[in-house]
């Protein structure tokens, strides 16, 4: 709706909790259940008084769209550099663009490296990116406007405060190296919808504490487990010790060769 929230009021009305949101355009929004899905810097989370555990990764994520000299053949690519991971995601073809040449990239880099990459012009950035991707897809011939975001891990100690419930990045943010943030967010939404639907079948209101506590129990454990796994990946791929790098590479090669384990890990990542 394009509105910001300035103030949150919570009260009881006719035996049910009611939250009232004061928006920056002067309007008021009232509801018995507020679902905060407003991102990692959630204003609703802060207004509702949720406590979080968080720390900086000391990295920034640079995001942009690029055009490669050769077709990407719908191939996703990831490089683990000494300064952080670099991911290429092929974009769908469009009628007015060259077929299969556009990718979205997320380049997570240590703060000094990220600042240097952002300071350079397009030509310098494209050259650095082409070297980092080791000439894959023929290198980069064009890049769009670059955007940069500080990387921070954050997890709410609780997902429910009275009649406000957190989902997605409002509840948890993790490093983007494996693209798991969106999967966790969608699994949150599915779990909350299922609990509300089950509650409705039992003639319970959506904001019933029993419904919301069931959602919280279902999601906190899996989210923390995935966050711990991604933290391990981040540290493992950032480690430059020869012994650690050798062990890491042997482990990944073994997983890649063993189909059932590879598929099991993929299913775990997808939450199925």
C-alpha cells in the first residue's frame, strides 16, 4: 500500500484483542491480528517490542542485473571467493532482450572490498566481475545500477507478542550465500496459514494464543537449525586454512557423487 507505520496501539474490544496502526498518510488500520512481514528492518517488530539476537557479518551484498557475452543456458553459478560468495541467477527471457544473456547477481563481499566495488564505474565493475566469475558465460558486457545492503544475522527470541506475529525476514535474517531466506519465509507463511485454518475448523479466532503458539513452536526450531547450518557454511567457505579447504572440497565432492544424499539435502533446504 506504500504506507509507513508510525504508531501501534493494542487494546481489548468486545473481549478480543485489537491493534490499531497509525500510518504516515494519516490513515488508521485496525485488525485483531497483525502479521508483520515487513522485512529485516521491521518497523512493526520494533513497535510491538520484540527482542532479537543479532550481529553483523562484516560484509555487504551488492545486487544488480548483468548481461553476459554468451548465453547462460539457464545455468545458475556460484563462486566462493576469499572475500565472500558470488551468485549468478539466470533471468527469464523476454521478447525485447537477447535470449538467455541476463542474470541477477548477489555479490557478498567483506566491507572494504564491497566499498571498493561500489566506488568504481561500470566498466571497472564489469571487469572485476568477469575476473571473479573466471570468464563464465563469456564475461560481463553490461551491468545495471548497483545496490548495496549490509549483511546481518538477526533472529527474534519470540515470533508472537500478544496479537502480533512475525514471518519471514521480520522474524529471521540469514546470510544469502545459499538463498535460503526466501524458503524459510514461505515455510513460515505456510505454517501460519495451516494453523489459522485448523483453528478456524475448531471455531477459534485467528489471533487465539493457542494458534499463534503452535505456529511459533513449528517454526523456531527449523529456522534456528537452518541458520546454524548457513553460519557453518559461511565460516567454512571463508576459512583459508589449507587443511580446512581440502576437507571442505572433499566433503562437497563426496556429496555431489552420492545422489541420494544430495537429493536429501536439497529436500531439506526446500523444507519438504
